[in-house]
């Protein structure tokens, strides 16, 4: 069974539009996002990490805590000039509001900071930016076709956190986790970029099998 779904069949002009969409977003995500994040975060409130007093005995306890303390907040420009937060800007939100609000990449970064408490190898915690086939969404494609998830190895299997949800599913490979998790399972992945938990870029590719081989 193929790991990756084929892009949906479309007329020529829609395929061309999809290609432009993918290339534009990929360029936006790859070029300057980390630098842009550093600059813009200087203008945000800072506090000492973590900004809350929660402690978790295991991954499942963290998963139960997460939906009550982080909240997805959509970016008005659908990520075109989006930034990653820092540990300090996240802590400032917890200090001020008792909750962390951000869009998908901020929530993915937040979980990536906490997962070293539970995993055997922190090097296998990945922040994965996805561009999905916009024509596979029935509505609001520009809101949902670009997404960021946290993919990590735990107890020998791959798990996925999307926004405030740890999916119960377990996967035997990174590529399967990226394509088969509940968010993306019905949506072809056009492109994916992988960063480590510290936002260092590792690799990107349109083929998930090739991407996994680069990790």
C-alpha cells in the first residue's frame, strides 16, 4: 500500500494553481521564517519558562492537560507571515492568562518543548510543516491546507500531536504518521518540512518516503 496519497485529479488550470500555491507557501515557510520569528518576538512580552506550575507523570497525563491549557487561534493571513514563538513568549502568556493561544506552529513548538520529558530520544521529536492538497477540503481550504504537527517516537512507535490533541494512533514509521494521522489521512501531502524541537531545519520534500530517509 502506498505511503502517500496522490494529489486529486483536477483540470489543467486547477493543477497549475495548486502548483503555484505549493511553491509559494513552501518558499514562505523555508525562507526567513526563523529569522522573522526572532525579530518579531523581541516585541512580545517575555517571562521565565515555563510560566506555569504543571507537572506530568507521563505522556498520557500531558495529553489530558493539554486541551485545557492551550488553544488554537487562527492566523489572520493563514500563515503567510507567521512566526514561531519562543519559550519565553509562551511563558509570558501563561503568566498573564493561564493559557497559551497560538496557531498550529506555535502549538507544535510548545509540545516539542515538553516532549523530552517523556521520550527516549529527544532527537526524534520533529516539528513538521505540511502543505496539503487544497482541493481535498470541502471548505475553508486556505485555512486548513497548511498545517504544523509534532511527530515523535515514543516507546518504539511514532505518535502525532496536532494543536491540543495527542492522537491515540501509533505508527510504525515517520512517513505513516505524517500521512495517516486523523488530520491528514484524507488529504494528499504536497510538501513537508521537518525541523527539530529547536527549530533547526532538517529536510523538506514532496515525497514522504524520501523525506523520512533524510532524517
